C-alpha cells in the first residue's frame, strides 16, 4: 500500500537509485512463478534497505522472512566482505529459487539459508548481529524481537517491515484480527523499550528503524 499520492510516489521512485539487473531478474521471476508476488520488497524499498545496510556496513546480518531472496540481496550489498547474512524462511518450496539467485550474486559465499521455524532456528545461531530485518508472520513479531534483542551488538539496527499494515493500525480493531492486534502491541513496544530508539518511516507499508543503545 502507498500512503503518498501516486504522482508524488512515482516522482520519489523515479528519482531514486534503480535496482541492479540481478534484482530485476529476480523480481520478474517472482511475479511469473510465485504465489503472492506482492510480498516481494520491490525496487524502491530494496534501495532503501541497501542504503541502510551500506550506512551501517554490518558484519553479521539476520533476516527473518526470506521469501524469494530479494531483500536478502539488497541487505548484502552493504555487508563487510567477510560478513555473513543468515536468512530464514519456513517455505521450503522457495529454497531452490532463493539459492539459484544467491549463487548468481556476488554474495554466494556470504549468505546462509535456513529453512524452518525462525523461533527454533534463531537460538541456534551463535553470532551477534549488527543488522536484523524482520519481515515474516506478523503474529510473531514480538516473539522475534524478544529473541533477537539480546543477540544485537550495541549500535545495531533492527528493521521491521509492514508496521502500518495497510493502514489497519489506525482503524477500528477487529478482535479476530490477530496480526493487526500484534502489530499495534509491537509498535508500542518499540516506542517504549528503553534498550532501543525508534523511528517509524511511512515507506510503502511502514518500515521501523530501531537502534540498539
């Protein structure tokens, strides 16, 4: 969902860096072969993720929610040469597509794929992280945060996607809508937790940047 007028949104996109060719190819294949292709980060948000990663220059990155691998490749652009990006997704049907594009990239030796439940995999990863991107099932956002906060290096960044949830966060809550209910609590948590400082950006469906103090 776009929260800016379409003409302004188009202007923003047209005056931002364009995506690399490998990402154009991955985006095309995602739209051709995968269900719910709108879940892909897309060119503009991908450039935002890339820029943030380049500003941080992280050594260790964790991504929760790989999908087809687009955002992982964006985040890897700013990683140190000897860095490692761990990316987790529960959908084993997407593993081959992810792997094919990771192997085509300049980061094929730096990306570690994990297939399964993130809540079970994260505790088994020994590294501490400089950058984490949360973009998986919304009902577990708080659980993911609680798992990673003590695995963050000081000054590390946590990025949380879809925190505006198509505007549902400011609409009357349906008691049966667990995702929106969780996101409301999660946004409040990020705003109040003394271990981090947070800015919520109205980019696409909402992207929160939280810096670990």
